[in-house]
C-alpha cells in the first residue's frame, strides 16, 4: 500500500453510466484527468496554480524502543524545558504576529491614504483627468508588483491561505504553503494588493502569516545556515508543529480583527481537525499576547507617531458601541436578513467557485496570463471605482453633522468628490475609499439620512462582482473584509426598506447584514458571532447576531458547502470531512484495501530494503516476524520510510540476521530521527552502498513502532474513517479476522477514504439507492 495519494477526481465509468452533474462539479479538481492505475500514484493538487505532489503528515507518535529509551533518559529539567518551550514559543508567536499585523495595517493605511489624498487634492482643483491617471496608475503598479512577486517567488502565497492551512491541520502536506518564502511574499503582497483598491482583505493572509511564523519557529532555525537551536529539537515533529500552527492561525485572526477570543474560536471551529484542552489554553494565551501588544502599539500611534494616516490596530474596531433597544416587532426584518444572507452567500460561493476554476485553467497556460489577468482586473476596478460616483447626485451636508462636511482627505462619511461646496457624494464615501473606511461608514450610527437607496444598490452590486473576480488574482487576497462590506451594504438597504416599521437604525442593520452574509458564505456560527461582537464592542447585539447566523447558515447549507471547502475541492486537497458518506457504512475496510502490499522483516537484508525503497513510493511498511524468530508469522509493527533511510545512512549493518539490542541506542541520537526541514528530505538515490553492504542485514525492531493503530478487516469503512481523522493518522493497518495466513491484510491511508477512490472501486454505488441521500444528507448534517 502506498501512502502517496492519487489525483482526487472521479474515475471514468462505462459509457452507459450517466454521471451526476452536481457530483462531478464538486469532486473534479482543476487538473487534467489522470487514469488511476493503482494506489501507488502520487496525489496532485493545485497550489498557487502550480501542480505539486501531496503527502500526508505523521501526526501519530512512533512509539518504538528508541523513542521510549530517549524519553526514559530525560530528567526533570529536560521535561520542564519541553513544557517551558511550548509556552515560550506561543509567546513568541503572539509577539511576532501582532507586530506583523500592526505593521501591515499601518502600511495599508499610509499607502492608500497618500494615494487618495493626492487624488482628492487634484479633484479639488478641477484636474479630474490627472486625478484619474494618478489613481489608475498607482493601483496598477501596486497590483502588478503583488502579482509579480507572487508568481515568481512563491505561487503558494496566492489567495487567502485559509484552505491551505486548514488542509495542513487536517494532515495534508502541500509543499511550500508554510515556508519562509511564502511568509515574506504573503506580508509584502498583502500590503500591496489591499492598498491597490482591489476588493480583497487582509484577514485571511494574516491567518496564513500566523501559521507560517508558528511553523518556522517550531523548526528551530536552519541547519544550512547554522541556526539550529538545540532546545527546539523536541519540536521537530509533525505533531508539535501542528499545535503551533493552530496557535499561529488563531493569532493571525486575532491580529486581523483585534478579536482574541474570536481568533481562538475560529481556529477551533473552522481550522483545526484535532483539539485538546491543553492546546486550547495555549491558543488562548497566544491571542491574549496579541491583544496586549496591539493595545500597546495603538497607544503609541494615538500620540501621532505613525504617519499622517496611520492609526494602528484595526480601524473597524468599536464602530457601533451604542446602547440599543429592540422588541419582537424587530424580529421579522432580522429573520429576513438571515434568509437573504443565506441565499446570497450560497450564490456567492457558487459563482466564486466557477470563476476560480476558469482562472486556474487560464493561469496554467503561462506566467503571462497570470499577470495579464491581474492587470486587467486592476484596470477594471479603477475605472469602476472612479467612474461610478459620477452617477450619484450630490447631497447637501446635514446641519447637525458631528464631523466635517464635506470631508477633505481620505477618512470621513462625507466625501466631496466632484460636488460643489456644502455638498457631498454619498456613493463616493463608500466606493472611492478603502474597505475599512467603507465598513466604518456603513456601520456608523446616527447616519440614517446619509445614503440613498440607489447608492446602496449600486454599492452592493459593485462589491458583489468585484469581490468575486478579484479573489482569483495571483496575489495574497482575503475574503473576510469583502464579504463584510458586501453584507453590510445590503443590510443597510434592508434597514432603509423597514425604517418605518422598526426601531433599529441603519447602522445596526449593516452589522446584521454583514453577519448574515458571513454566515451564508463561510458557514461558521460561534466564532463569527464573537468576532462581530468584538468588532462592534456591543454585547447587546448577541441575540440578534446569533439568530442571523443560524438562519443564514441553515438556508445556505441546503445549496452548497462553505467557501473554503469548495476551494479545497477545486485545488484537489484530499481533505477528510468530519462526517462520513452514508454509503461508507455499507462497506468494510477490506472492500477498499488494494495492493500490492510491501512488508519488511524484523531482520531484513539491506539489499531488500534498498529495492523496496527504490521501486515504491510507500511511506510506511509493516514489519513482520517469521520463524525461526517467532513461532508463527506475527505483525511486529510499522516503520516509516524516513526512518529506513536514516538507518541506511548510518550503515549500522549486521553480518548475520540477529537483534542488535541495546547497541542501537549508542549509534543514534534523537536528532537524526527528527522531522527534516523544508527541502531537506533525504532520498534513497543519494545513498551509495557497496555490494558487500547490500548483502548485510539491518535489525528494524528498535526503530519500529510496535503499537500502531490497527483495525480488523470486517470493520465498517465509516467507523475506520472516523478513527483515522480524529486520531490524526497517516497509516492504519488492517489485520485479518482469522489468525491463519498473513498477519496483515493491508494499509489504509488518506486516499482510501476519499469518495472518488471508493466510488472508483465500487461504481454501482454511484447510481444506488443511496445516491440522493449521499448528496443531500451531509449538507444538512453540518447544520446540527
């Protein structure tokens, strides 16, 4: 059995079998159709529109004799060191992520602020053509810069990064998604893309940045540059890195929205597939560090030391801290918002999935197409943002306004644009502005008379379209802020329609509209609810936000999945869902195990090991003992490919097939079996052995995991899938029901639980009586 996975796609069926259109749309990735010959082919996925191989991560602890001896040899000081380093790394993650988040926001505010002030000053003097040229060129240059560095330096940095990190925490290892190169491009590219007036956000990239920082800290430096820190050698494994990446993703959301509790809940609800109470405490500690450092940095900015336009932190924070009162008569409009949000959210996900598939097909042609699409969307966005405000009529400034009207510069609710003195352009206040300022204007209280109905409709349609076409640009781009802006626009429009029948003001309707669209698109409830409460600083909104999120998620789940799951499917990530397909209960694990099975003996000839490693791509091998070393063939355990290569490199060979015993611990150190850093994976082709060495033997017993997870061949596939995901396995051994014959039937890997593989082996299930239930039931199970 191979741990390497085949392409995630539907296997071709007989011509007389009709494929279900919806099923194929959900399961076919943006890749050419490869014929699956066996279980030994490699998993392929699109990462940054680059086809790359996929491996699984070893989250299971390999409890071999060497591992046990290493832990027994540690004293109390070393155990304390391990616990202390966990908390220290969480502290460092919080520090670095908060500083990066603060600097990102500061850079966006200053770059975009300079652009808008120069453009506004030119418009004040009547030089409209020159103002458009400056606005157009600055946006194009910023977009082009973000696209170029992403394309040529790190294509994996494109997009929000949430689907990639979510797949990583599920056990999928796609090369380059949490590397140093990706981190640098993510930071610089996100600043450039958000400042270019593209309708993209920085929350998703910040989460990816937090995951990258956490992963790099857990690696303990680089051996290549002599920066390895011995104290962190205990964290050189996938299991501890997974915990650090989870804390980093929580810190990234906390830094983006200045919502520490929301960041923890986001990581728990949406990102992590595995969670413990200890990890919860460390994630909470990490986000608390983020909140404290951000607060300190914001205080520095309040003294005017952050440039002309920078305020630090998140300018959306505390946008609606007002006492409100609502009654039962206000519930129907809120329920309507939830239904509308669910419908719009599912439509948004459907269209975005189709657009991303089209972009991927175009981008695969050449690098020129990637950059051309980015420049085209930038030009279209600039023309739209500068041209649409001319369609709006100028409004007289309100007499009771608490701020300057018209607004001169970047911030404020009353943009002058082309209007005469004493008037403002309400559409320009939203559309000719940064996304953060637009949200603040929409959420603002006591501004019910500020915007017209036509303005809200135009702004909603514009945001809906631009957010869909902008996300596919080959640049770091998030979805959170565009979804908030879009939802707030139709929420405020609904508030205008019901203004005579409710006591709720338009700013509150904008907040609820943003919540409904977030729930309809991203399908989260608890984390979104807390994030919105921390953004608005008003606990009184809690009941209404809960209602809106529940209704919008329920409605949207009836149509399709959440946006991040759809993106993962499009990219081909073999993600294991929390629920199992209904037809899996009708199959046993023996129905999906395929061969041939490669095994090693406890005392194996070196030449046999080299042959197995060179002729297969398997990542794990069962180790069996046979007579005369045992009375009958027995399963001793499982050994990893990386450990076999390490043993071959050290050349601790025996001339006869005997056990090496305690001598094994004198020849190796724990560092040699630690997880290698990015790009440092040892290969069997690099090991040169003589003919004499090929005839010698290796004792695999001290290095074999003697307690691997096993299931009997009659276990249902659904039950095995639940075990595989919840424990975070890479290999699951299948043993026979009867003791006669071979002690192991095969190995289950991630690929064996993929619906495409199962349906490929059993095509009759496609058109079985379970088909309608198989398609509809998982969507409704997510509701509960």
